[in-house]
C-alpha cells in the first residue's frame, strides 16, 4: 500500500513541474525531434538545461522526502488509533 501511494505521489509531483512534464510528453511523442533540438544546442545552452534538470530533481527529492514524512506520520496515527481501540 505504501508503495502505491508513493508511486501515485511521484506521478502527481511530476505533473506539477511544467518543464519536466513537457519534456516527458515531447520525448514520448517524437524522440527524433527532441534529440535534434538538443544536438543543435551549444555547450552553454546544454549547461542551462542540465542545471534546470538538476534543480527539478532537487525539488522532486525534497517533495518526496516531505511526502514520505507525511506517510510515516499517517502510519503512526493509524497505529495509535488501532492501539487505542
């Protein structure tokens, strides 16, 4: 159950980051166009893309950590309620 919630949260988080979601859709629709776009970039542009991806990954990690904390708290609440019954 915890894994299902975790996967669902990851999916929801992914769609909250527009650049990540857009890149994911473009990659699925037309990989060749996406590849050509990156091949035509110079080193500076590629570094900017890499930096943006790194920031997005950091945001995702923070959100996942936050969600894991919430899940742990909810599981603790459930255990406490079961114990009180």
